[in-house]
């Protein structure tokens, strides 16, 4: 198992067999999946674990399993991923604003049905290194 990042409380690490059951439960929880298009079937969760681990191994980055350092318990995932479609993308407006990026438009996610409440996405861009300062 590779640990990619360690904090006082957390480990960002490879996916383990013991992550499977809590990840499936997490993907069946409507509160957890609130900002996703829907719940994920167990077979979809298994396929996504395999893809995330393959991406970590082939690219050296991707979506890491997050575990509590003290117990090793899986608590979620985080990381970086390439969108699986050709479009603009931004993970968080507030983060983009804090690092000095500027909002330049919106677009409709191509993999969500028309009218879906998550369909509209926002695009932020960095125009020059001198504008990328943290604003507090």
C-alpha cells in the first residue's frame, strides 16, 4: 500500500479491499450522493474503485482513498481526476476565487439529462501567474 499524503489525522492512500464495503455503503447514501446525479449501484462502486486504483498506479495521482491515521478506517476519497468528457470544469467556485481565478462562463454537463439540477457548471480560468494570489 502506498501512502501519498499524510497529515496529523489523515492518510491519502491506495485503495484496499477493506475499503470496498464502506465505499459501497457511502455510494448508497442519499445524503452523501446529494451532489451526484444519483445513487451508485454496488457493481458501479466496485468498477469505480478499480478505475481509481488503476489511475493512481498508472498516473501517480488520481482519487485517493482517505483513511483516519489512528485507526486506518476508510472515511472517503479525494484527489484529482480528468473529466471523462470534453468540456470546461471547475470543482469549487469559492476555491477558484480564493486563489485569484476569474469566472468566465457556464456550461451544461454533457452527461446529465436536460433540466437536471446539477447540469449547469461554472468555468474559472487563471489568466496570468501574477493574478494567482490568495485573497483573504
